[in-house]
């Protein structure tokens, strides 16, 4: 009879737990931002379509900082702000610098393949300049960013040792995905919902853009092949447990990894985080989201964003020192 070896438990240094969470969140942010920029570029009427380009800093909560640097939102100004500006804390430049620094401090924990890929990706991003974001190159740059972030995801999946650091990394990934989906839906949803006096005014292109920005267009069309309905879009992005970026699925995965840290490694003090998670997951039902989407979804999405932020803080305060 085979006997499983007893796991030798050595707890992470507190800063390493927090560092792995942030490494995952920064890499997710690069991919999310690249996708939003690419979709906006595709569906904007032209490079000077201020209304569509302004949605990017609005999604990211950057309107004040953006307008400190740029008077008008265009493909050029938004591209500079998010792809080149190292003084902007929400640019891909800042994200990759922070991600690489976190990876450096975690060098003893992450795989060699992860470290090498992050360094190559860092070099590609740091080499971007004004010529890189002209209209004819913009899509290629966004694709490079998405490909690099997805390569990181694949290499991490295939090479990262499944210990405590892995669980904290996955918690960071899923927190970020849940947060980004709520922000995207909050910014775009109600502007697309037809008014009562114009119930047939469904802008298919804009619903298409919303779903593509969440990497959910094809999955949504598989479930709903006959058009766009606001409540169905909201439920798909918030409560569908088969869609990889739905809020409900990602919160459930955070709960699973926290539970495994408690049962597999004897880590204590996570009662506040698990209680918050239980309450939040309970709100992500089809019935609840359908009802909210038929009225005013924004207050609920604001609440979910605040709770995700508080959840991150609960975890950091418990395990990060």
C-alpha cells in the first residue's frame, strides 16, 4: 500500500505572500488593459473619437489623472497615458516594473521559466516609444501585450510549484479578474441599456465591444445566439460559473484557495476574509443579478468593488505582515 509522504510545512515570509498576490494582479492588469485598448481602437469611429477613448480612463478610475496630462481623449493621448507614461501608476510601464520587482523578490519561489519570461516581457514593454503607438502599429502593440501576459499565465500554470506561494498567486489573479469585470460592466452597462421609449434600440456593436473587452464574446454567443439582452449580459459577466472572467466564478476560486491554505497548511486568521467572501458570493445569483439589472446595477457594482478591495486588505492584513 502506497503511503503519501507527510507534507513538510514551512510558512511563507509575510512579504512573500503579499508579493505573490501583487505579481499576479499586475500581470492580469497588463492583459486587461491591452484588451480594453485594442477593443476601443477597433470600435472607435476614428482616432479622435473622444467619447469612446474617454471610456478607458473611466473604466480604470483615472479621469482626474488623465486630464492632468491630456486635454482630450484620443487614440494618441490615451495610448501615451497607458502605454508609455512611467509616471502614470496605472500604465503598462508601471505594471511591468512593479511585476518584475515583485518577481525579483520572489526569485527563490517562482520557477526559472517564469523569471526569464517576465524579463523578456519587461524588455519588450520598456522598448515601447512614440512610434509604437501610431495607428498602424497600435493593434500589434496590444497583441504583443496580450500575448506576453498570456504566455506568463501558461508558463505559471505549467511550472509554478503548488505550495503556499501558488495559492496566494491564484488568489491575486482571481481577485483582479473579478475586480476588472465589475469595473468594465459598471462603466459600459447602463449607457447601452435601451430607454423605455426606445426599447428596440439595441446597439449590437457596443454590446459586442463590451463582451470582447471582457474576453467573453464567443462564450456569450454560445449561450445566447439570438442577440443581446441587458439582463443576460449582466448575469453572464457576474454569475455565470462557466465563464473564466465572471465575478462569481472568480470569487468562488478565491474562496477555494483560502480554504486550501487553511486546511492544507494550517494558516489561521482568515475568518474575516471567508465571511466576507461567503456574503459576496451569495449575492451573485442569477435571480439577484437579473433583478438588479432591470433597475439600477451601478450601486451594486460599486458595493462589489468596495468589497473586493476590502477582501484584498483582509488577506494582506492576515498574511502579509
